[in-house]
C-alpha cells in the first residue's frame, strides 16, 4: 500500500465522479451506464465497461475503492500502469461475461418453460420490455424459475467488484503470505487462504441462488479471469515484466 499510484488514482477519481453524478441524476444514470441483460431495451454495448464505474450506495463504493487502493497499489508498483490497467479491465470484462452468461441460462430456462406451454417468444419479450409479467407464468414454470428469469431480465449490474476480485486473486499470487482480516472475523488470515474463502462464499451463494442483492457470479468471473491471467503470467515468467 502507500501513496496512490497513477492508474489506481485515475480509476478511483472516475468512480467518485460517477458516484456523485449518479446521486444527482439517479435513475437516468443507472439506465444509461449499468449493465443490463442484452435483451432488455435498456442494454447498450458500452455498459460492459461503464458498469464498472457505477455503485449502488456509499458503502458499496467505499469498500470497492478501499480494496482498489489497498490491493491494487502494490500490484501497480510492480507491474507498471499499463499492465495494471490491462489486468484490471480484463478481470472486469470477464466478470461481465460470466454474469451475463449465467443470466442467459436463467432467462432461457424460464423462456423454454413458457414457450413449451404455447406462449410465443415475441409475446413474452414484449411483456417483459414493458416492465410487466403474467401471474399465470408461475403456474407454468414455478416461482423459482420465473423469479430467476425476471431478475435476470430486469436487474442491472453495477460496481467494480468483478475487477476488484481479479485484483484480490493477483494479490494472493504475489503476496501469498500477507495477513488479511475479514470484517466479521477479526483474525489475521494469509492472503492465499483469505481470497479463496471469499470466492468460495460467492460460489456457494451463487449456485444456491441466494438472493443477497450481490452479483455473485460477477465476482467469480473477475476472480476466474484474474486466476487464469496470473497462472499464465507466472508460467511464462510474465510477472517479471513491467508495462510503463
């Protein structure tokens, strides 16, 4: 940790500016900049990047920006600005990809059930695009399936958490013996154990479809890309190279 490095500083500034803009323009900012399901009328291609700079509330941005500073700074000091930015945005894009892929699965599961009951796909999409649904759908596919389909379609993703999880994985690779603490478990834990525990919790909640208001598979996507990049870089001694 220590003083703000260049890339970390600029990412932090953009996030803070976007947070204050969101507090001023509210729903319009969420509509434009959050990551919506691709079949939702609000979806735009740029959202795969802009959603990384959006946050839902003050605690959300505080936790993410603290993690960016605490874990990103030592990585940028070793890697250089360009390499850090490449890693950060790669993890963020991987996060968006897995989150969207899981949503496609959940959405398709509901669509198949409804189409199997004779409801036309165009009719279903038209109803959803208007922010509505039919109570009769629950009789066809069950509450869990329909709720998951509606959530996938209607709930946008915001936050830098996916990219941050990639950074956490990289930190665990580079500083495996560093001791960290969970807020709810104030006991020092080595990074090589701390980060897998966080990811395991997300995996359990994600697979169990536990509604915590957190995009668990977005976290896992960022962590997965972070792991694959670090594994490849370490295997090829790429970690020794700086990109300034």
